[in-house]
């Protein structure tokens, strides 16, 4: 069931207690936001086991800026209190379903395993485009970080991997340097 967050304190409580949840930033002044919110509500009604929240960015103004949200509608998935990915624009119920299922692997106990995938890129990098295209072809949701616009992310990559080049793909904390299909397949459970 879709629930509405009224203030930062309520958001922080959810962030501390929920292992996985989805949060949509919207504005009741935007028709696109209201349409996206309606689609998310339909998704939530069908997926009662998934915690889904919405926050009116026009009323609660101190949360979206923390995550770099500059336009609505925008949806963030959180896992373990941390941002898993950010999606902008109006999406369908099916798209929200794919956020849960396409990058998940079902272990033998039947539970879902969600992967956190971040691709570090630069605009002039052809292998970055190939990596993103490959992930999209395999319906793997990911978040992209352009290191030319985020020097802190570039420094962090060098610290973690010892490499300056892109693409680098962070899958649940494991760094894959370059467009390494076999490594991506192994970490994400893609049948290659």
C-alpha cells in the first residue's frame, strides 16, 4: 500500500527500519507527477509486500535535495538505508515491477536478492555506452554516475579499484573494471 511521508523525521525512521523500499518524489502541482503517482499506486496495490512511499517535494523541501533530485516525478529505491537507484519521469506499473524482478536472483530459499548496480562513466567513453547498453538489454536497472561531473566519485573509484579508467561497474560493492561481459554475467546471474 502506498503511504505518504509528511516530514524528515518520518523519512529517517523508515530509512532506519526498512531493508528495501521505494520512494517517489512528486508535486501535486505537476500533472506528470500525479500520473506517475497513480501508476505507482497501482503497482503498490498489486505488490503489497513491497514498501512504497511518496513525498510531496512542494511540501517537504529538505529531503529531495539530499539525493540530488532536481525534477519530479523521481523515484529512488533504497536498500539497507542507502540509495540503490534513481529513476526520473513517468513509468508504468510494469517498469516498477521490473525494478524488483529483473535484477534480482532467487536463491534456493525463495527469497529475492536485489543487486545494487552503479555504472561510473564519462561522456566520451564508447565502452561505457556498451556497458550501459548491455545492462539495458538484460533488463538490469542501474544508476549512472558521470565522473567528469563528480570528481569525488572519480577519486573514490581510484581508491577502491586502483584504476582511473571507465567504465567501472559497482555491483553490490564489487568493482568490475571495463566492459567485462563474463564478470558482469557472473555477478548479476545473467545467462550468457
